[in-house]
C-alpha cells in the first residue's frame, strides 16, 4: 500500500510591527485620498437616497440641482469627516486584512488546505478587519451624513461632531453601527474577495513566461480592471444597507430596536427604494476601489513595505507586491 502524501509545507512571511505600520499608513492614505476626492459624488448619491424631491434623478441632474440651489460649495459638504473617517478606517481595514489573512492561512495548517479554503480565508479576513475598522468609522460617518442631509447642521467636522455628542451622546454616535456593519462588511467582501479572484482568473490564463515578464503597463491594467470589477461587486452587495444607513442617521424610522427600525425602513423602501442611487454609487465605488488598490501598492513600494500574502490556485501560497 502506498503511503498517503503529506501536506505540502509552506512558508508564511512573518510581518513585523513596522510592516503593519506601513500597511496601515498606505491603507489610510489611499482611502482618505480616494474617498475625499469622491465627496461631490457621495453628496449627490446621499441626497438622491434621502431627499424625496431628488428621487429618481441621475448623478448629473442631481448635481446640477444641488449647485443651482445651494452653490458649488455644497458638493463638498462633509469633506472633513469623510477624509478623517476614512483615514482611520482605511488604515485599520487594509492592515487588518493583511493581518487576518495571514492568521487564517496559518490556521489552515498546510499549503493545500489554505488554497482549498482560500474563499473562506478571504471572506473571514475582510469581515473581521472591517468590523474593527468600523468602530473607528461610525461616529465620523454619522457626522458626515448629518452635514450632508441637514443643511445648516454645522459649519464643519469639529462643530458637527460636538453638536452630535452634545445632543445625542454616545448613542447618537453609534446609532448607525449595525447598519454600517451591514453596509461595510459586504462592501469589504466584494472589494477584497472579488479583487483576489479577478487577479487569479487573469494569472491563470497567462503563461509563466508572460507573468514573469509583465510590464508596468500590464500590471497596472490588471490591477485597474480587477479593482473596477471589485468596485461594482462592492457597490451592489452593500447598496441596500447604504440606503438604510442614510435613513437611520437622518432619524427616520420608528422607535424601537435597531433591528426593528431597519426592518420597517426596508419594507417601506421596497427593493426599488433600497437600490435608489445604485448607478451613481457603482461609478463612485469602481473609482474608489480601483484607485485604492493602485495607490495602496504604490505607497507600499515607496515605504519599502514587504509584499502581502497571496493565495492563488495555480501558485498556491505566495507573496505579492
């Protein structure tokens, strides 16, 4: 009787505190730059979701309506909390994903097991990383939505945050925590998992020689295309909760537990209402996600950070830039 082959040994990189600091900084910068730059689109998208007078409008017509009524500066409403919120959230999310993916690969115990369960590893790492990142994001996101949805609420991040704390306390800051988890965890799953599989699909269809000799333009094209597809997936998966989050932070819905409020608001909105503003948000998210991955890789290179861990079926457990 032939002996059963033992699982293939595999080497997992041992990241240092400095490495994780570089991952955090790269994630923080790529997210604050992209989310900050998308503020005008996000303002229009949020208004379409929560303003009955703007329901059904396109991104372009909605933007024109806001500028005509309130001036061009209205499109930058909420820029402060957006930039700061996604600075801390982005750092925690990207460094957390690197950390938890490595932990789950090690828990798998062998190269074959890690490859076989790579989907679960991607899902688990993105979900856990996003959960902790959202603890930092939620108060700032609540402030942003108040500024965007309630004209004259405050003059900026600091005054808006202080008013929210003064009037609603800790409960007001974290009123949207459950819906933001429902939004951001599917978003992170779409962002990271779909991006991983897009890369795998592309590389699986390239010869070893082609992969080894990929030009900078080729790598850029693959990263950009994978990021755009991942952005579409992230937008679709998280759209219903994104709509409900805007409603919750504006104070809509009945009294009661958060689960009850979300259920009532979801029934009132219906499928069509839950996906209001999806088109503009898909455009925005495709730009966000692809931009984040491109910037993240570039900033890591500048910082001299080590490559991350990659699990592809044809390459097994390897590292990537």
